[in-house]
């Protein structure tokens, strides 16, 4: 039955994306960031439901303000370091806690979804460009000062969920500068209680192929676990923080830690 329904669900997904585009182009310029984030959270939850994925949120309890809008007024924000399996990770995290993401610039050039995430407030980093990291750290720092939740995927790429790559620590510097807490966030996909690769978006896989695999998955569950925050001092070491976050996520996911690569400690 799920194979027969998949084409219909593709149509519904595309229609939902167009509704999102109409919202971000027409409404977002007129409303506040907390209101935008409430809409993003609701839209993301509907997307997961259309895709047949059930959201399971675990971990530490969050304040009502953060859970609803990702923003805590009059407080410093938080930087989340999340494991990365798929493009749908973004919407799974948004469905749990609406956030602003840091992503590779090429994602903004994706058809439909690129425009959607761009207008939703995603921050893009042009890899390989001189001063790109310094510029992004400045942007992240300003959003943290505004009390926002910022999410980065420090592995720098996706995996099939069976391993956790070494974490880049560059953007942790922005959290250290404003003493923002670091949230390790563990994301995984399950089918019938076992690890699933249905949502994995790796290699040369296309977006349409990935969506099709998600739509035909059997009882897919996306689990988003918010782990205890790492409190940051002014003299904190960004490499040590990245390693601590990675270790916490690996423990939550039950994954062995591979040796740190010097190239990923930049």
C-alpha cells in the first residue's frame, strides 16, 4: 500500500512546499521572528507527517518559550551541534525546536527547498572563501545575542547514521565569545525500532530519490534527542567542546568514536 500511495504523497509534499513558499514570501516580512518560528515548527511537523515519519523528541526538558519559538527573550541563545544523516534532519529539528541553521551555500540553490530554507532564515557559508568562517562567526554571534537557537552540523557532511565523523570546531568560537551554551543534538532514524538508512542522503543520491526512499519506508521514526548542555566559559577551548559534544552524541546513539583526524580539528 505504501508503494501505491507514494506518488500521491509526492504531490502533497510539493503542494506543502508551495504553501510554505507563499508563507515565507508573503507573510514573513510582516511578522516577528518568534511568530515566524512558530509557523516553521508547525509547517515542519506537517511535512514529517506527510512523509510518513513520526517525530520522537527525547532528552532534557526545554523551557516553553524555547520549545515553541526557539527564542528565549532577554537571554543569550544556544548553539546546537547536531549529527547529520539527511536533508530532512533540518525539518525534524525544526519540528522539535524551531531554529536558524548554518548550511553550505549550494543548498540555497536547490529548486523549491532552497528558496524555502533561505527565506526561513538559513545562514549560508561559502566554503573555500577567505574570511568565510570569520564572517559566519560574526553572524552567529549576533543571532545568539538575540536569544536565538542556532544549529550547525559539525561533521560537515551526512552519513548513513552508522558512524559519527570528527567535528569541525570553527563555529564554536562564536558561542565561546558570548558564553552561549552548547547543545549536543543526536538525530537518528528507526524502522520497527532498528536503525534505518531510509532517510540517509549520501554520496551522489538525488533529492527525488531520497524523498522516494523516505515515502516508502515502513513506520519511519525520526528521533531527536537534546542532550545536557555544555556550559561555556570565556577561556574554553573550542576543540575540547567539539570533542565533548561528539562524545555525548556518540554515547546517545550507541556509536563508537573513530580517531580524531587532525584536518577536522581546525
